[in-house]
C-alpha cells in the first residue's frame, strides 16, 4: 500500500519527529511505500523514505499551515495514496497520531481570555475540530489517557475512533551489561568526581519543560551540596533566557547546555537524577527512557507518563498545584538519598512492562484503516 505521512517540521531530536520516523520505518518494513510531506526537513533523509518539502510560504504560521494542507491535498489528488496519516492536526486525515495536547484545553486554562478572540486561536481550533469533531472518520492514535479524556470532554469524540498506544521506548535506552563501565567513562570525560551529583534535563521547549524551575531548585540547595551538583541540559531551543537566569541565581558555572544529541543513552547512564518539572507535557518519553536506563526521576504529575514513575517506584512525582518549595525539598532529598532502590525498581520494570511496541501497534491501525477503506469501496 501507499501511505502519505504529513507533518509541519522535521528535526532530528523532536519527540513527534522521532515517533513519525519509527512508525514510518515499521510501515516500510512491512512492505509499504511511505512518502513524507512536510514544510521543512532539518537533518539527514533516510534512503528508505521519500521526502517532499512543500514549496509553501506565508506571513504567519497559521497561514502557512493552511497553504500546506491545500498543497498536500492537491499533491495527493495527483498522486493518490491508500491513506493519509497526520502528525499535526489538519483536515483530510485518515489517521492522526496525537502527539500534541488538547489545544482547546490549553487555550482555556493556560492563555488569557482574549486569546480566544485571535485569528491564531480560530485557526488551531478549526484544525483540531477537523480531527476530533463527532461524525468524522479519522482514526486517532492516542498516547496519553489524560489527553484522551480532555479531547472527549471538549469534542465528545467517539471512543471507538481512538486507539490507545503503548509508549514507544527504543530498546537502546535500556541499561546494557556494561552500563557501569559506560557511566565511569562518561563521568571521567566530563570531569565528574565520585561525590559529584549530575542532574539531567532533556527536551526541546525549555519553558514548557520547566527549566526555570530546575534552575531555581539547583540554586536552593545547601551550599556544600550545590557546589557538588551540576546540571546538563539537552534540547533544541534558545538557551539565552535560561543562561541569564542561571547567572542571576549564581549557578552559571554549574550548568551546561547541549544541542540535541545522538548519544543520549550515555547521559542517562552517567547522570544521577533526571529532572522534569514540566508545566505541561502530553507524555514525556524521556521519563521512561530514564527508567529503563536505571536513572531515578523527579517529575511533575502533569506529564502523561508520570504515572509510570509512581507505578514502577523509580522516582518522585510532585502533585499539582506545583509549588517551588516542594520541588526544592524533593530535589535536595533525592540527591541525598541512596538511589539504588529507584534504580533497581526501574530496571525490573523495564523487563516486564509493555512500553516498547508503539510503532508496530500504530502500523496495525494504519493497515486496518486501509483495509476498511478498500472494503467500503468494493462493497
């Protein structure tokens, strides 16, 4: 079968982008042809995937997205496919992979009232309705039960159109047999002494991920503990605002920023604690990547995958509403604690949990949608 995968932007280290690539590969491995339509592609293009960058320009993001949707629709008319799979909300999808949170909920709870009067709101609201409004045929691949409830609350989407997928954790994140050797070499490379503590925060979108909260937590540690603690931040984002905050807090020398990297598993093995005090997070794949690497996690409960931390006993989940002093105390306590229990619980969880097969399950749904379409045409 021929499949069109549509999304706005590709860059190597985004969560949505990584999921897209793994689902596309699962479909190609089953013998299907996949063509990717996008507005921009940053990075290498796999030789097994046909990539088409739409020649679309506009003065604003929403206008560009509308032109992209129209351009893709025309391209598919010229080169028909069996199904259109979207990774951003847009009209005309047979399957939508729901990597983004409910826009309507964010607009009502994280934006001022007047935001709902803007053209930007009207655009994204219409595009969300084009996927979730009752009576449509779009199959929706969900990765967060919390978000599924929100979409059904605002749109009354039929539950039979929504399939909950397991997390799609890559098995290369699991701690290998030589994990201790990798950790020792990593810490030697970055000049970490045996009694130094390394905090790790991973994810593009530093504001949403709560990096400001992490920096304030680091600055709040007792003097002797703070001097022995470093923070590595990995993500594709502008760090200027947060470098400035680190300077104001007096911790700039202890914070190091990295762009997206291909060797994240080394960082997971070399660190002492993953911190993820996000303001909002649909899922939080990095939480599970830390768990299966044996790295304890400190996370806010707004993250879709935070419940895995509680269920596996591999860290601490901070309840809402968020309080900075609660984060500061939890950070201090976890750094001082013996972390072997959290580590062992995470490694045990990694051996039995259903958290690895997301791309294959997504490919199953896509194949089922195509089969139903063919049956409808022939029947």
